[in-house]
């Protein structure tokens, strides 16, 4: 595997309890990632089901020293983080270029 | 002039019902012409409470009902109730779970949990009162 590549994990639409298994499967790490972009740019709604899976992934990523950025396309996700008390927990971006630059920059440190 | 209206739905407490109930609630609320962020937040709080009802409200057979009631009028307090037939589980934030009721409490002006034969969560929202974080 190219250690410099950025893995993209993408899910779209409404992320809620009825899609829990699908979300869990989509947000799964292999253990070999260098950096991960969680692409929520086409997510129109997310609830604590998505948040719980994101927290799990983030913990796993930290344990394997993998950088994570979250790309969002709808302001609802930012408010979800705020209401859950997790506004500062993730690196969240509204522009893909900024998210990729963040991951590349972090990797260069 | 829109008078007081009520939405009442009883359905099976399974995960696939939550999205349908949230969309039904959205259709009900559309007539009140709420600010978009407020509308989305009310749906978010309701979605969390509905998800909790599905997660904790099912009996051992997996067959259980939940009830969604929404009452409101344009510019008036909006009341949303979700009832299930299960036992309420008050829990703190487990390592990566348990955010739902906290999110609802952060959004609604008031959240009351009533237990007994089943669990009923009552939320109220004041459309005219912007919360601090908006």
C-alpha cells in the first residue's frame, strides 16, 4: 500500500438508525490507512447513530496514529456536533481542498 | 390563519419507522413556516427521541408499538411526545454511544421523561424564542 495515500470513506443521504449497519460497514478502517477523509458532503441528515460510528472510527484511528478529516456539505451536521458537545472533537471542513490539505499537512509533520 | 393542529401516529417500533415518522413530522410542521434551522433542529431532536424509543422500547419479542404526537399552531409552542412500551434507560455517554437524549435536551426548550407502563418523552419548542446558540 502507498503509505502517502489518503483513504476516502463516503456515505450519502440520511444517516440514521435505520441504516446503522450500513454506516458501520462504510466507516470501517482496515488498520493500514495513512490518512482518512470521511466524505459526508452528500449527507443531508445525520443523527447520533452516525455520530457514534464516527466517534468509534476516530478512536480507532487515533489508536493506529491515522489522521482523520470530515468533509461536510450541510450545516445540520455541525449543529449535531455542537448539541452533542463534540464541536471540537473532529477536524471538520466544508471544502474538499481544505480537508485534503489538512491531511497532507498533518502527515508531513 | 392556521389554528391549532395535531399529528398522531401509532406504528411498529422498528428502526425503519424512524425515518418515516420524521418525514411525516416534517410534513406536519411545514405549514407553520418555521425558520429552516429551527425546523431541522426540531426534527433532529425528535429523531433522537424516536431512535431511543426504538432502541429501548421493544419488548423481548421485538414486537412493540410507539406513538408520536405533535401539537402546535403557527407562532405557538410546539409540543412533541414520543411514547413507547419499554423501560426507560437513563445512561451517561458510553464510550461511543448515548448522545441522543442529550442532543434533544440541547435543542428543545423543555424535555420531560415520564416512566411507568412504558416511557413517554415530552418536548416543547418555542418558535419565537431563539436559543442562545442560534
